[in-house]
């Protein structure tokens, strides 16, 4: 969920920054570079989301892989 929010924020901010001012010929190269960076960021975020989804799915299938809770001083004193 956090990654989806980061992706949405990234898209909105990049879109605003890219299209809030008129294009001039000198900005065209910068625009292409920014769009390439944006596409790379989107791919990396999508890969992270897929990895986290896979980890969540594996943990759901094998709950024994979840770490056991470690007792704290407050719980062991009771």
C-alpha cells in the first residue's frame, strides 16, 4: 500500500513538474531524461510490489515461517 502511494505521488509530482511550464527546444532533452527516469522508477516500484506480494503469499501459505514472538520483561514478569 505504501509503495502504491509512493508511485501515485511520484506520478503526480513528475506530471506537474513536466507539464506545468511550456516546452522549449532546450528542455526537450531534459524532458526525455525525466520521462526515462520516471519509467525506471515505475518499473522498480512494480518489481518491489511484486516481491512483497510474493513474500506475503508465501507467508500466508506457510505461517510456520513467521518469526515467533519474543517475550519481553513486562510479559515475563506477569
